[in-house]
C-alpha cells in the first residue's frame, strides 16, 4: 500500500512540475502580449492626440476672426483628455516593461518607439529620472 501511495505522490509531483512549467510559459506569453498591446495603444493615443491638437491649431488659424467659444472649449477639453490618456498609456508601459530607466528610453527613441518630443513624458515616469536630470 505504501508503494502505491509513493507512486501516486510521484505522479502528482511530476504532473505538478509539468503544470508549473506550462503556467510559467503561459505567463511569459501573456506578459509579452500585454507589453506589445501597451506599445500599440500608446501609438494609437499619440496619433489621436496629435490629430486633436492639429484640428485645434487649424481651427484657430482658419477661424481666428470668427471663433465659436463652445467649439474651442470642446477642442481644448479633447486635447486635455488626450494628454491624460497618453500619460496613462505611458504608465501602462512602465508597469509592463521589465525596466523603465533613462537608458531604456534612449533605446526606445533610437528604435523609433518614441519621438524626441515625447521623451520628456517618458522621463517623468522613469525610475532614475533624477539621475538623468541636468
């Protein structure tokens, strides 16, 4: 009887080990998916916010003599909300990335993931931002 219990325990232990390996692999794939999705959402937010800012600028240029305050207010609100969502997408990247340091931001800039103009926003979330400040 003890031999049967030993074999059953061994089988459960081997199955548990196999399941742990499977779960570790699934977690790794999920983390990669979340990271890729966060970068994709950042790019979409950057494009959306840029479009709103361009629309506001064009409206101000083309209708400077006949501005509708309510429309300008709505464009300004959309711009402000877009800025907040852009910051939130950067925060999501910060959470998902294994490292979020100044050197990573430099690498992402070189890779074309972030623009020179958005570097300052990323630096605000960097864990070593005070080290990279002039």
